[in-house]
């Protein structure tokens, strides 16, 4: 019989797919994951980079979702303190919009719904005296401050994939599931490598469709079923501009159209502004920020900042398509961010589990619930385990990042401190694996620009499935904001020439 047989095959290398693969592998199941492009190549790298409860969801009475998200917020902070960090948000009060009493009530619930232990509570802010008021228009005199967390979304996905692989999962990037059909007691999957064109057959006892915005297409065109649950595709766009303020807090702004946007410190020298919520009908792989969205975000932020933000200040923009579960609401911003797990197949036939909706904050809990749906198919699988398990590189205390940086600077005194800090923020304690036997800067190899060296590139290729300059500059890092076009082209040429040798050296 052809094709390796796995317990579970996962379609999609986003946060949900990699989270499920990690959880399943850690329970002793054999796992195959196929991703048609790069890990986090779609929605999972196009978020607002937040681990948050969703303050605005309280207006829609989504108390269960907010509570679950608030609980997960601190779980993820403990799991990955290198890529997840606390962030305080300032909410200026805008006369004529949400009243003060409603904001106070919402923040009280936000402080208490999720059993907050690690993060500080909300407080009132006098914007006439607090540094957070300095970049704002003088009419904003009072506001509120509360806690959530920032996350490097694409790295969260990659770290889940690494952990899954270390526990035995077979992670295949640039590998598309062309078709899937039930054959007796298993699924028979036809795969195709998008780079080589080579085809292969994989078999699995259960199939998890975590293909995000492509979920309905996969069900109807690859699996040959019908999408019993509806997906609402909602486009969210973001812009990045030069740093707008000096302090380390973020802003949440209320708009007259009832939407909210964030202005977040980003990559030291920039400010990230987003997001939009627009219904989308098209290829999720071709999504891009429109001039109208750029103008909208600039205009919305300029309602609050004293210095107006012009579209020509935008240094980068990105867009993603959120595959939301369609709960029938009229507007995109009202559509639930909750998830639906749709299990299909009788007990005597191989299961299909479709993942609708979800958000980055709840991905770990979603994975637990997905495995719970499949537990009667795999009665010998292990118990839930991810709640207290750190991701690769996260084995240091919450709040201990500066101590880690100090240790690494002492261990590698010939390496620039700014480079050590950036590597620690991306890789945590795994920096030691990357820099093994490095004595001085010359051991890092070719310098591609902006502190990106050959040693790191080789590590990203060998350990993190990076295959192109884009993978490295925009997902494994955000150094695309700093390299020139010439430097980026040089990186691409080096990868093309040396990729095979790097991969073979790891075999």
C-alpha cells in the first residue's frame, strides 16, 4: 500500500495548523503537516501583533470569548516570554463617543473576567500631565490605560512548528494537498511540491483542515465535500510609519464609525497602525492594502495625533484575510472572532475536522479543543499538556528578558550588543544553538546588512524552514524594513546559490 501512514494530517501551516500539530505530536500521535507556501505565509503573519482579550468584543456581549482570551493571554506570555511581552494601551476619551461610565465598566470587566495575575490593572490617565498625552491633540485631556500583550505573530507559528517537529511531526512547506479522499480506514492525500513539482502520496487516519481563508475552497475542491458552515472573509490592513512617539505604550483610538484602531510601537524605530475591517471577495493570496485603506488609517490616526499623518509617510503596509465564522452580523467588525470546530465522518470512517474562525490569542486552546474532538478516534493519545509547556527559546522567567540579554552579552563579548538583543528577542535561549562556537564577529560569516549575518541565515534555513529572502526578511524577522533593495537582492542570490549546501550540511 502506497504512502506513509500518519495518525493525523494537517492542511495549513498557520497558527492553528501548527498549534494542532504541536499538541498532537506531544500526545504521542504521528503527525504530517502540509503547507502550500511558507509557514505563516497568509493570515497568521498579517495580524495586529497582539495577544489580547478583545476589549471591544465586550460591546457584543462576547463574554466567553473575552474570558477565554484573557486567560490565554497570560498562558502565552509564560510560554514564550521572548516573543510575547506585556504592553500597556492608552485609550484617550473622545467626547461624543463611548461615555466614561461605559469605558470604566468595560475595563473593570476586562481586569477581572480572566483571572489576571501577571499584568497590572487598568487606571485613569491625566493626559495633560502624562507623557502619553504629549503627541496627542490638546483636546484629549483624559484617558484610561490597561494591559494586553504584543507578539511576533509569524515567529509564534514557526516556534510551534519547531516544537512539533522536535516531537516527531513531519512538517512540509511548499507542499500543497492537491486532493484528499477516504479509502477504507484512512485518508489518501495527493501532495505536490510547489518548487519541484514532485508528487507524493500520504495516508492518515484523520484529516484536519486548518487552511484558514482557503477552508471552503479546500473542502469543496480538494476534499470533494460541502462547506456546511459559512466563512466570512474579512480583510484587515495595516500601515507602518516612522516612530510617532517616544514612550513604550500603545494607543487604542475610537472612531466615529464605531471602529477602533491601534497605534503600536514597532521594531524600535516605527509605529504600526491598524486595522481595517472590510469584507473580501477574491484570492486570499493576492490581498493587498488599498490606497483607500491607507488614507482611512492615516485619517483615523490623525484625528488623535497632533501632527497629521500623510500617506506618503507610510514605509510599509500589509494586509491579510481573516477567515471568520459567519454568524450573520451585518458589518465585518461585528462578526465574531470565535471559532467553530466542524467534525465530519462516522465513527467507522476516517474523521475530517474543519477549523472555522479563531484568533491568534486562542490558538493553543483551539488546538486542545480540536484534539478533544478527535479523542474517541485515538483513545490511547496522551492528555492535554501545552498549558505549562514553553515554546523553543522560552525557557526563562517572565520579566527575565534583560537578564537573558546580559548573560548572552557576557558569553559573546565580541558580538555587538544590539545584535545580541535582536537575536534574543527572536530566538530566546536558542541563540546559544545559533551562535555555538562563535568567538568573534568574523565567525558570523557574510554580512547582508542591518545586522543580518550568514550564521543566522543558515540557522533559519536548517531549523526554521526558510527558503527565500522574503521568508527571512518579512516572516522570520522584520529586517525587510531595514535592508536596501540591493542588500535584499544580495541575500536572495546567496540563498539561491547556497541553499542546497546548507540543507545537506544539516542532514
